[in-house]
């Protein structure tokens, strides 16, 4: 398994921005798709975005047009730029590595991932 560490969480105003990072020291990082999930208190963990090893990003409808997923393989890091944050965005955000093989049709399914990070808290407050 790959050990992942999230960072960059914090508090932003509605309409504000935060940038999360997901970093690993694993040598095969660039061969794995990396997903972002979020979990609000009392709710199930839900997919947010994924970026394939070929740099193709995928998003769920609630974040399309607001969040941008990117990766820098030279730094073994994936970023989630979150703009125009809304009251429904607060949650603990997790990154995870896709087990493979990667298919676009089911990238959002949590059981397809392993090596979950510890999560980083995102709060939106005025």
C-alpha cells in the first residue's frame, strides 16, 4: 500500500478558496490514480474528484466548475484547488490511491481505493 498524507485544510469564507495537497513518498505514485473523497459529520464518505495517472481529472456534479484536481509527479503530490466554497462543502477530505485497474465508469466508488490518508478538515464559515 501507498502511504498518503493530506494537508491544506482550514477555514474559508463562503465564496473563498482553499488548496489541498496529497503527498506520498511511494515510488509508484505516478502509476496510480488518486481520488479525493469527503465525509461530513453523520454522513457517508462521498467521492469528490479523481485524477488518473495520465493526468485526466474527473469530478462529481456538486464540485464541477469549482474544484480543480491536478498532479505534480515530480513532487509525488496531487492538489485539489477548491474555489467558490459553499456551505455544503465542509467535511473531512481524504485522498486515496486507486487499486487498479482504473475505469472511468466507476472511479467514484470508494472500495476501488486503498491507502487512505488521515484526512484534513475543511470548514466554510462567515
